[in-house]
C-alpha cells in the first residue's frame, strides 16, 4: 500500500515533443505529490508538486495532471529539450509523514536533438 | 545560501566494516532525513531527525543509526556493512516545520558508498 508505481521505465522523445510519465498510488492518506528531476551524479531536485485539491498544475513547460478517483498522476513536459534528459521520479507523502516520501522507481528520459 | 552539503562524496569499504556519513542541512532548515538510493532505483526513506531525535523510520535494520547535532547537522552510521549496502546515500532537509506538513525536500548530491 506504500508503493508508488511509475511508467514507463525509459522514454525517448524528439526535441520539441511532449514527454509523458505516469504514476499510480494506493495509499489514500497521501496528499502531496511532487516530481523530482535527477541528473547523473547529482541529488534529486524538485520540479513541480501538487496537492489533491486541484486537478492540474502548470509551471512553465511542466504540467502535473492529477486524478484523485483513479489515484493516478502524471507529468507532462511540453516542447521537450535535450537539457531535459534526466531521470524523473514521482513521489508521494502526507502531512502526517513529515519527510517520509515514497518514491517511484524512476523514468529515464532521453530527448534527441 | 549554501544548500545541503554531504561528505564524503565517495568511499569504499569492505564487508563487516562501519561507515559514518555527514550532512549539513540547507540554511534555515532544522529537519534532516536520510535516503538510500540503489543503482537504477528511486530513493528509499531511512529516517528523519528533528530536535536531535529520530522522529520517523523507514524499513531499515538497526544497523542503520543516526544522530543530529544542536547545529542541525546530522550523521548516518551503518554498522556491519553488507554488499547490499552499496548505494548513493542522500541527505535531505526541509522547511522548519518539524515532523508535520509535507513540503519541498532539498537534497544533497549524496555520498556514494561501495562495499567490497
């Protein structure tokens, strides 16, 4: 019940295309859903996050779509750029869990020039 | 404004040895967490420290222990190292909200531990 599932495992997109990564969770106590970006040799960095009171949040080229009834959320990267090539992790937590975040297994994104 | 800093960046140990990793949180943060990231996997929560006490713990054995100092810096200790302990160990800090209110975690670049 604590698991967060993520797909696809890897993704190749042409420059300018749309990258879509999907996640699903089981624990209905989760109420905070961030996406992290990690480059090789670096720690994860927060991209964008959403709470269940909204169905969509957009920041620049990055959009989270959230479906509370289906317990699913996704990251859309518009106009994908080679600099977006990294590993992306979805995560879930709750105000009651403090810094105990449950991470998905990651998606390795490659954007071809 | 310094972010989360960790040391050492890389280290090699042999089975059965003990290791200590160190972390300084982002300025203004008082809560520190440790995560283990095995190769090709997402980070896994080890434990969280606030007010020099372990507040939450993930599914890790007692060989993993920690400490938080009055200046909010933290150490992760792993005893009786196993081959499976080879991983990137990440330290994270968050806004000064103690154990409540999930919010942005700021990660360091990690300490890469190799156990031979």
